[in-house]
């Protein structure tokens, strides 16, 4: 039973034991990586203080040092969280494909369909450039319009990057609120749009398109290594694209943190300013930022006295309603439907914003 | 060999085409590369998420930008 027996290629059980060795090594590596990650992560704030106030000898009360410490602490912290989250969610997403989602949703009635579509919107890999083929594919195979919209609302709005960054920075309650309200908005808005019977505002040729049988994409893979590869590709793709925006967002957050006086935001975005919620939603609609970049800004705003509802509303309308996506959807939807879509979702976000400001 | 890149023209589709060219160059192979941007055609091929890749008429991958390595495997396996 010695290790020598396992390493000899001509041993009694070759293929199986080599696989086991690989599995054991991979697991050890994973554990070591996780431990190293955790060690660094839990000491970031200390390291940042040490660097800024210790090594660089800056004053603890200056605005510059405050901003700098914020940046040096937050930047690696956010990036490290991002790495882990995108990887994990990538693995979850590797179990779902738009094809599978479509099959689950085809022919569903509303209400239940809206609920399913919203939940699936969170876990199905989705890119706004495939919004159009996805839309057409769904509606031509019997997925009701409202249900399709529930999916299209949930998918971009409930962003895993945003979710775990919120969790990391504000705790599970805020993250849970974001997830819960995002789902509810997707369900109700999609259901509402379905009820309004707006099919006539879909470009005619869409419904005339013959529903295609599913393309021969890669069959579902069950090997764990394919799932890991999906996660790794997700990291390379998403983190690779997003990190400059993250750093920019943190820099802005650091500036706000260091230079904007405490409670400054309270007058503009605080609970007392009732008009701040609609304003935040309106400003957010044409803006588009990936979730990772906007969260540090959110954090700094909250720190300076902005109300949670207002800030969440702002964040959701920035992430959830994007001008680029509306432009893309123009290919299949006529303007009244796009306007209704934006309006219904906007109102939903508004209600959520007010609700939180009142309740919390 | 005919390679089609299906997509309505976002940066990911261009990235796919670029990777296809790189893969072919590295393999020293020649192939007909065609970009399919008409949404009707894309749908009729059963593609739900772009960018998608078809080799000799058969859709082999959709939903993400394939790396040069993945492309080389797909091309030589076709």
C-alpha cells in the first residue's frame, strides 16, 4: 500500500489511480490557494494602514491619506472577492445553458413562468449581445412575452459580481435585499408587461421567424473539469475585462471617502430628500456601468449619509437598465414596447427605493 | 472548410473572428471565413446566444468567445 505502487505506470490499477493522484493533488492545491487567499484577505486593512501610516508616514487625519488608505485596502479586497465569486458563479452557470432555460420555459403559463424565468435569469449565462437571438428564440418557441421579459430583466440586473461585492462590503442583509427585490421586480414587471398584451409592438418579422430546432451545440458535459474550466474562463473573461472599471470605481470611492465631508450626501441623497429616489433612478437609466465598478461608489455614498434605498435604486437602474441593451433590443422591439419596458422596471426600482428608505 | 462566425456585430463577434484567423494561421490551414450578421439567419440556425461558431455548416459552439486553443481543437477535430 505504499505510494511507490501508485506511481509505477505498469501498476495493477493504472488509469484509475493516476486519476486519483490528480484529484488529490488538485484538491490540495485548491485548499492551499484558499488558505493563502483567506490569509491575505483578512489582513488587508491592517496591511493598508501599515503602508500608508507606517511606511509612508502619512498623517492619520489628512484627507489624502484617508483616500489613499481606502484605495489600498479596497482595491485588492474587491479584486480578490471578485476572483472568487466570478469563479464560483461561473461553475454554477456551467450547469445551465440558454437552450436548457428555453426548454424549461417553453409553453409555461404566466405567474409561474415569470417566477421561473426570473430565477433562471440569475443562473443562466447571459450577455447583452445575445439578447436579440435569445428573445427571438424564446418567443418563437412558446415562451410568453411577459415571461421572456422577466428573464431579460433579471439576467442583467441581478449581477453576481454586484451580489457578492455587496455581501463582502455590506453584509448578507443588503446583498439579500438586492437579490430579493431584483427578483421581485423582474417577476412583477415581466408579469405586468405580459398582462398589457403588448405583442403588437414586437417587430412583425420576429413572430414570423420559424422556430428552429436546437442547434447542435456541445452536449452537456458532466466532467467536473469542464465545469472548473468554465469557471476559469469566466474569471479570465470577466475579471480581465472589468478590473480597470473596478479600480476606477474604487478611486472615485476613495476620493469621496477622503474629500467629501461627512453627511454631505445626506442633504442630497438622504432620507429627507424625497425627490432623491426618482432622481437617482432617472440618472441611473442612461448610465451604464458594470456592477463591479459602481459598488465602491455605492459604498462611499452610503458612508457619507446617502440613504440605502436611494443608493440601491441608483445602482439597480445603472446596472439593470442600460442604453446599449435598449439599442440592441430596438432590432426586435418597437419603441412603445421599449419605453414600457424601461418605464415598468424604472417604476419597480422606484418603489423598492422608497420602500427601503421608509422601512430601514 | 467553411467557418462561420455568427453574431450581430458586437466586440465579442469580432474577437471570435480574430481568434479564428489566428488559429488557422497557427495551424497553417486555409478556410473560408464568413461572418453571419443577419439575425433571421442566426435564429434559423438554432443559435440562442452569440457569438456562435459553425464549421462546415454545423454549429459547434455558442455563447462565448472561443480561445485560439479551443479553436485549434475544434478545427482539427472537424
